[in-house]
């Protein structure tokens, strides 16, 4: 009985290996991945053409798609007159699903938030982790001008796989100096790591970033955090193409508590 099961398992493995081999030797048939898209969802993502096969392989590796709840889109069409350097081209289709280890969830939900602007012009800082991602008035927080940041305390160290955030998606906008960092301490002194930075001219003083500017949409911006370990997540911005203020609707942090051996 056991041998039979083992044999069946090996057969599945063999078929899997053949599929992998076939994918490797048929690069001409494979759609090349769009280099513009690599900044977003650079982690393991499924391709529609072989989604079934890959899903099986990913499941075998313990990876499952993130269960992301998206808000209602508020604008359609291509934004006009956004003269922004290093602007990412729209993907033209929904973001591919993002794969992470089974059990990964939004560990930022209802976690405490601090900010350089503790008295927002509109809204309250707590709204950044309250689960409301809608675009309308009453759902976003408006922080003052210049470089501002918000910091989320996850309460304990986590393996972080993705940070997903919405600044504002009622109209097409690009936010400047978007920098996402993680650290072990609330003052960002210990083990600070930058996982996204599109401040191409280092006006923030956080270093030159090579990530692209992007247009805000209801899909939010998903940053691949590649399993970095941290307790605190900080997001910077410095105004946008619509005005010099800073906005947040929601920040999700997808991770798992660091397992204690
Ligand atoms: Ca919210
Ligand atoms: Ca800048």
C-alpha cells in the first residue's frame, strides 16, 4: 500500500519534471515577461497560458495566491498630461496573482499607525489600517505637504512577503518620493531595509531609488518584500501630480509571524 502510494507520488513528480523540462525547452512559445512589469509583482506570479500547471507546481511548493480584497475602481481610461519622469506603463490587464507561502495574511489590519503628521488635514491616521480601501471622500487621510511618512507597528517580527498600498484612486495621480522601508525598531535605526524607492533624484535624502513612478489605481501598489523580516513598516511620500499633499487610503502588509524554533 505504502509502496503504491510512493509510486503514485513519483509518477506525479515525473510528470511535473517533464512539464518543467517542456517549459524550459520551448522558450520560443513562451510569452516573454514584460520588463516594465518586473517592478510590480516581481515575485512568483502565474502566467495565464500555463496557469493550471504552474498552480499545481506552486501548490506543491507551498505557495498560494494572496487573497487580496480590492476596492471599487473610480476612474477608467488612460490618464492624460502626466509628465512624470520614469513613469511605469500601465499593465493593460489586471495584476497577476501574487504567490506567497500558505497562511500569509494581512498582518497590518487594525495595527497602530504613527506619522510625521499626527494631525491630518482630513481623516485620522487609524484609517490607514481600518480595512476601508474605497476611493471616496471619508475614506482617505490627507497629510500635510513635503516629505511625510506613516509607520505601522506589526506588534512582532514577521516574515513579510508583500506590502500593498493605496494613496488615492479617485483620479489618476502619481505620488513622488514613494519609499517603503522596514525595520526592527520604531525609530528606524536597527536593520533598516528599503524594499521600494522611486525617488530618482534623492530629494528625500533616503538614497537614489531605481523603482518607477506609477499611476495610482484601485489595484493599489504591490511591492514584493521577498520575505524580509521586520516588525515596523514605513512608507514615505512627497506630494503628487495633483497637489503637494500626501494621502493614504490603506496599507496592507502580507506576512506571517516569525516562527520561534
Ligand atoms: Ca482605510
Ligand atoms: Ca524626488
